[in-house]
């Protein structure tokens, strides 16, 4: 198996009542980091998994009705905290990014996409079709801000579903099959339905073993350990509650079967980097 290097960045954060992210949580507001993974493939170079918030997000949600997004989910983005700025500080230019893999199309995951205009972008065709079937208000209602996709159109995109499908075995068998991004087994795209249309995680290995980045299939690693989902009103609002809970149960079973496996949700405070660009 090809070993990848990787690290996490925090590209801003939002605040929510913790009760919105797990149904037994307190009502107090908590910070939830927008985590982005940077991977380095020995043959394919630098790869991003999502992009976090950016000035593009702040501009796109300045006017109504998109301003409602920031009222419902307050966002904090410190100066020089965009992913683009952090990568530049680490010596990685925007044109060094070869691929951007989008877990799904919620605004906090694609907010920095426009900062990388020359990267190849891969996503689920299902997610693209769902977004473009909605009105502007209908998209906003479920956390989608189409303007953040910029000038990209379907002809320039790479679809997860078009990559070779491989059956998953062993402790991963509950997830059905995965799509092999590069055809070498190094990056597997695993559907994690329920949170949003076309929601995917990615599985790869580094020098210490496997890593599973699960996007918003859970808000925290602790929720996976405990198998505690958000309240139904939240998962009904954004996606499909029974499907979300089934996916979470599969992640819970995976953690129980492989407790040393690193399962990384995109907003988990346990995985918040101690400083910008801290290697995972």
C-alpha cells in the first residue's frame, strides 16, 4: 500500500449549541473547527480534502438571503487563517495543489475553493446534481451557497462515481464499496450517506497505518465512540435521519473493531491542530 504524508489545518471555525451536534449535549455554544486535510501522494503530489472558510465565503454570505447562513451559524475567520495563507506560510503555493477532493458541497467545505483555480476538483456527481436542482433559497436552506463554486462547470470536474469501484471487505464491509481515485488503492473514496447528498469520506494509509477522514458523518470522534447522533430535527433539516444514523452506527462498529484506527471528522475539536500546519 502506498503511504501518504498528511496534516490538518483549521480554516476558521463556527459556533453551535453542542446540543445541535449530539442529542445528549448541553445547550452551551461551542466552537467547531473547519478542518482541512492536506495529503502528499508520492506520484500525484499535493491533495486537499475540502477547503474550509475563506474571504470568498465571507463575501458570498454578506448580502441577503445568504447572510442568514452566518446568523444561524456564526463564523470566525482570523486574519491569515484561510487555507491559502496557511499553505503559503508552509511553502506551498496555490498552483502546487494538484487535486481538491470535496466531501460534499456545504459552504464550510467549499468556501476556499476559488483560491485554487488550477487544481483538479473531484466530487460526487450526486452532490452536483442535487445542488443544481435547487433554487437559490432551497440551496441555502440546507447549507449550500452555489456562488462558492465560482465559474467551475460540470465539464471541468472529476466525478467520484466514475472511478473504479472496489468491494470493501472485513471491518469496512458495512460501507459496501469504494471508488479508487488513482487506480492504485492509495486513496479510496467511501460513500457516507445521510448528512448531505453525495457525501463521501476518504481512506488512505500513512507510515503508521490507515486513516479515515469522514467529513460530516459525525461532528466528533466521541460521537462515533458513543454512537450518539445529532437530534433528528437537525439531520432531517440537512439530510436523511435514518440513513445518517445507519452510517454513524457503521462508524461506531468500525471503531469498536479497530480502536486504533484514526477516524477524523471535519469539525472535531480533538483533532484541532495545536498550531497552524501541525502534522497529524
